């Protein structure tokens, strides 16, 4: 009887958490419409063109350049590994060559199968200065608080932004590689795109929010606690961005700026 009550209690607890998460996700997605009104009202429309062109150019060259780089490095790395392996291994050279070739084939397949995720990794890392600037301008228009430009503060924010962005992007990439490896198991490959989408969505929300946390003097540990306590909100911010990215071409221009503005407005209201 006691066990049955505990099960019922846990089911109710999970149901409450799911309902709470659904409410938060709905509220955050509605905040994207508020961000739309905010962007039209304030001089932020000009930045849509910049972010869209940057997104388009980077998307056009990044994955192609990455695949070319893997192919270019295959020959010299294979020669070097074969040269090293003869000193330590007794395996037949042809088998070693086959193993190395399989490794490069797998690398190319992971890149091709997760090109959107890898592109977002590059986009969020390279775009740190832009995202930080848009976030500070949004809060300035929203709260009236001026953030005077300081070269020292700019490099401080840039250093922290790059550090957090690279850390989170590599963490995201780690999970994507794990999912990609599991997707080679029969039947699991059918649901792996869903898990990749969830990972991309969650970490995109975190990356879009971190610029506001930095400006409010959150250190790395405090930021991690904030992310842990606001998982639904982070997911919802990323979900809105992912939905916009599904719109061909136009979404590429809208998604980054709209996500940054939405997250900044939410964090500014929270501080109030």
C-alpha cells in the first residue's frame, strides 16, 4: 500500500512538472511576438540584415570547408600513423590502412549527418561579439540603462563569452557525436534526429541567454545553477529560434536576433 502511494505521488509530481514546463514554454514562445514588436519599435531592424548575411555566408562555406579539410588531411595523417604503428603494432599494414580509412569515413558521415549542429557550433562561437552587442543594446532600449562602451569591458565580455560558448558548444558536440554513434544501431537511427534536435534546442537557448547573465555579473558557477533551475526556459528560447530557422532564407535573417532579443527581455524582466 505504501509503495502504491509513493508511485501515485511520483506520477503526480511528474505531471505537475510537465504542466509547469508546458506553461513556461508557451510563455517564452509568446515572448517571441513581444520581441517582434520590440524590434520594430526600436532601431534593431538594421541588424537583421547583418546577422542574416553572416549566417548565409558562413553556412555556405563552413561545412564544405570542413569536409575538404578532412579529405586533405587524410593522406598525411594516414602516412604518419602507418609510420608510427610499425614500431608499436604487429598488425598487417593493409588492415591498419583499412581501419584508418574507416575512421575518416565515419568522421565525414558524422559531419554530413550533423551539418546543421556543427554549423551552429561555428556560428555561436564566431558570433560572440555580435550577440553580446545586440543583447546590451536590447537591454539599454528596454530598461533605459546605458552601457557605455569600454574597450576593457568589451574584451572582458568577449573573453567570457568565447569561453562559455566554446565550452557549451563542445558539450553539445559531444552529445551529438554520442547520438550519431548510437544512430548506427538498427531502429535507433529513426529517432536520433529527434534527440539531436532536442540537444541543439537546449544549448542554443543557453547560449542566447548567457550574454545577459554576464552583464548581470553572474560568474560561471552561478550561470550553471541558473541553467539547471531554468531548463524549460532555456529549451523554450532555443525552440523559438529553431522554429524560425525552419523558415527558408527569411528565418536565417530573423532567428539569431529574435532569439537574443527574446532572452534579453525575459532576463531584464526577471531582474526587475
